[in-house]
C-alpha cells in the first residue's frame, strides 16, 4: 500500500471532529480565457498528445458551463481573449499571481513559464491586467531569471504555499517572499503527472484542504500534512484520473470536474456543497477547473499575514 493510500485508509477510519473554521475570503473573483484557439500543438506534460485533439465546440460548451456555474454562485469572472498562437493560454491559472495589496491596489506577479511554447501568453496577459489598473511585476521573463508558474502558488494558513521543481524554480520562492513581504512555504514536487501544485492541493477553508501527498517527495509530503489540520487525502490514482484536486471553492461550494464517492461524503460531512462540471476536453491538455480559472482577489494582510523582508521555509532534504 502506498503512503497516500495508507493516509486515505487512516482518514476514513477516523471520526470527524467539529472545529470552528472560516470560509475562504478569496476565490470570489476570477480571470478566465475563452477557448477560441484551444488545441494540442505539442506535449509538455504527460497528458498531452497532438494526435488526440479536443472537440472545439464541446470544449467551448464545457467552458461556458463552468463560467456560468461560477457566476451563478456569486463569483465574478472576467474573460481575457486567447491569442491564436497560444493554445495553452486557456489555462489561465498560470498567467500570474493576482493580489490585492493591503492598500487596496491590485497587482499581479506575472508568471515566467518554464517552456518557451507558453511564454508569449504572459505578455498579452500583462497588457490586459495593466490596462485594468493592476501593477505588474516579474521574478523572471523571456527565459532569463527564475521560472514561476502561478498554478504552483496558494495561500494557506500563515504563508504562500509554493510547489517547486517541474515548473517553478526554488529561486522564485525567495523573490516572492521579498517582493510581497510574506512567508513562503516551499514543497518539492517530484511526480511527473502532478507538475503543478494545483493538481495536488486545493484549499477548502481555514483548516481543510484536498491534498495528494504522492505528488511530493517524502519531506514535503510530511510538511504538507502537518500544515493542513484537517486534510482530505487523495490517492495518486484519484488525483490523476479525476483531477479532483484541480477544483475551485466559492464559499461553501466546491466546483469539481469529478468527485469520488468517499471524497463527496467527507466534503458534505464538513458542510460543503459539491457541484460537478464536466471539463473533460481540457483534461487532454493536462488541466481542469482550477487551471482554467485564476483567482485575483487574494488580499495581503487579510488572507496572508505580512512579514517584513519575507521568509522562505523549505522542507528538509532526505
């Protein structure tokens, strides 16, 4: 039995304690990219195969249903046009880390994509964000400097939790900590199929998150389990076949591409509603609902404590 499977077994035998939690204050305002040019032109993750193309009409229908669902839950969804030469731009989560400063000003730390096939997306996104009044910055750009992909970055507890390895580089964690004045907790991703943290980690509220420890090396997996007081643990198979961790949360509703029965039971026991939205055409490119939506309402000082000069906390080496 794998370590994550053992964690699942242990979890299902425990009684659920009632502990006061707070809803996520962020996740009410998203940016998404309309999939007018979505296709598979290359393979930069294990899910992609140029010989297996998405159905454009079905992909558009699924995307529109997802956007309508989020808006129906009270979330704001702004739509950014897709570049014809950027087929992966529809995975908007990786365009940049959207923030609201303690002064109320909007800012975006733009991603610096690991693969050159995606780097043109950032320039178009930067112009779009700047045109709407956001201040933009970089930790690296145009192949120079640290790589950072925002699908690796989430607030939880007292820190930004940042996955690094396949896409985001360790050096980017220091840049984020210093630039934002926050604590950054790094987690080393080692699984080739969960190359972004958003495929293995989904914050639910102030104490709970969906997690897949199999995405990480052993010290990082332990650090993640210690960080989340009440984790809902996915097995490696569940994470890769259902994309259940690649979900979004609006208040007490979890919008998911699929949900194993035991996961639904635990979510409902915690008081969450589960809404399933089929985005299977986008799984062909290696992303699901979280990848398709970028929250831009994370607020410094509210959702993330400020820490002068920042701090980076890394798991120990094995």
